[in-house]
């Protein structure tokens, strides 16, 4: 009897896709979780029960142009490659569980345009496998280098690519979640507003802000833009890899990223799974948050290095380098509004061919220095909430 279903439009089941894959083996265990070495499809087949997982938090190999050591798939074949994993994820998740995928974009080879593979994956997960898009998040890495260099720093026809898409999906439109778990401090302007008080009124912009806006709830609801600088260079994990002569995983995400979703979407007895674990950052975050967890990866060296995240803490002689005054002063990252460097003078004409032909550095026009206008001390938030009629009486106008 053939194992292939007669209806070729339906995706093959996880069992049909994975029956020949060797079992994934336990490599390391803690009191809360375990690291597995092997193919995660076998993990879902043999170890993870149906409807037992509360959160799948992962960063799968991206569909990049250049091949990486961790085995990324070509962008044009990505959705087909991901299908058996999607079926396994859907089967393993609880009805109110969540699937969170951190996935970076890819540039089309030889031209300054982006691939649509990660959007195609999102549509496939929703339309073919029945997932619901709860919300899209964007991880902004302020420390990311200005890449791709050819388009950003050489021809200067694109800006640097510094954001990853993070898809939050669920089998239901109502996954369990609470933003009270991930609140952030009030801004200075909000603190002033709470101290001065606010009179509810319909704003000229059309915003109808009620008196509840002036209630001090202790903290602010975060946006779906997550700012985390990826600057890990001297962590326990890195030091462990150096000591053991292991190569650190080249595409780690910072531990704060999975921790954000683990805290927002799971309770203390829930199970968190990362099927493309790499160095097991998700496992470290889950262990830190007191959740049960399972991580799995195919590459032995990455799994060996992951042990550095779960070593007993010792009274080490190592002392972390002191933070700079700038790092100590900044509790958040600043995004500058456009126009702060504009002075009305165009530095050089735009290339008529769109930058298709390289311009030699010797022939470039050197931009003239621009006058820097410091940002106004008044924040956008305060400008929105300030009493409009009183502002107009003082002769000030707002757009």
C-alpha cells in the first residue's frame, strides 16, 4: 500500500515525511529541559506528544543567497522545505498555544531587491496549515553592520538592513497571552504627564484620548518593535566555546528575544520547544524563566557548545568589563526622526541608472557638511497630548 496520499494537493503527514529519519537523542538535561541532537522532525515524531506544546519559539535557517555553515535553504525552495515542519508544529501545539518564528529577509542575488520568501512562508502557514497571524513583530538590531555592503556602503542606493520579521502565529485567533508580563518603564514625558494631569479631549488629529490615559498603571505597554542590540562577545557561552575549542553558532539571536515571548505567552508549567535550536538560546531563556523546554539541532558542534549555557555558575575570577558612561545612561535605543541632518542642499545628483553601474571613489562628489539641528526637548507624545487651544493662543502651530 502506498504511503503517498491520492490527493496530491494535501500536505503529507509528519509520519510520512519522517519515517526514515533516525531518532533524535538526548544530549544534555537540566531540571527543566533537555538538549537533543538530531533532526527535529524525528523529535516531533518520537518524543513530543500531540497537543502538548505551549510555545514553539525558533529561528529557522534563513533563505539566504550565500550558503552558511548551519545549512540554510535557497529562498526559492524555502516554503517547500518548511512544509513538513509546519505540519509537525500544528500537530504538536495545544489549541491555545503559539508559534513564534524569527526570520530575516534575503536579497536577490546580483540585484538590490528583496526576496519575498518569508512572506510566502507566512501566507503558506496561514492559508495551507490553518495558522492565524496573531501579530507581526520586528526585531531591530541597532548594532547591525551596514549591509549588504555593495548596495549600502559602496553604491549607496539602499539603507542598512537592520530588522528581522518575527511572526507570532497560533492555531486559534485567541492564543493565551498577556502584555502585563512584558511591560516597560514609562518615558520621561509620560512621567511628566502623569504628574501634571491630563484633561480628556478630542485631539485635532482625531485621537479621542479618554481620562484613563492619565491613570498611572506602573509601566507602559511595549510596541511590536523590539530593540535589542546583538553585541554578545564575552558571554558564558562564548567563553565556554573558546575554552573547548568550539566554533560559536554564527546566527544566534539574543536571549532577550525568546525570553520576551516566553514570558508573554506561557505559564510556569508550560512546555517551550525550539526545533532549530542552534546554540540553545531559547533553552537558556526558558530555564531562566522557569519553563519546561526542549531544544534540538542537527549539528554536533553547536549542541556541544550549547552546554556552555547550562554550566553551574562558579565564583569565577572573571570580572565583566565596566560599561561605558553612554551604555549606563541609555536605558533604551534612540531612533532619530528623518530630517535632523537636512539643510536643503542636495549633496549629489541621483544616479540615472539607479546605481546599476559602480562609481569609482575618485569620481564621487564629496557631500558638503550639513548643519545639525538638535531635536526639540518636547517629545512627540507630549505634543500630541498638550492642550491644543492653549498652544494656539501662544502663537505656536503644529502640523
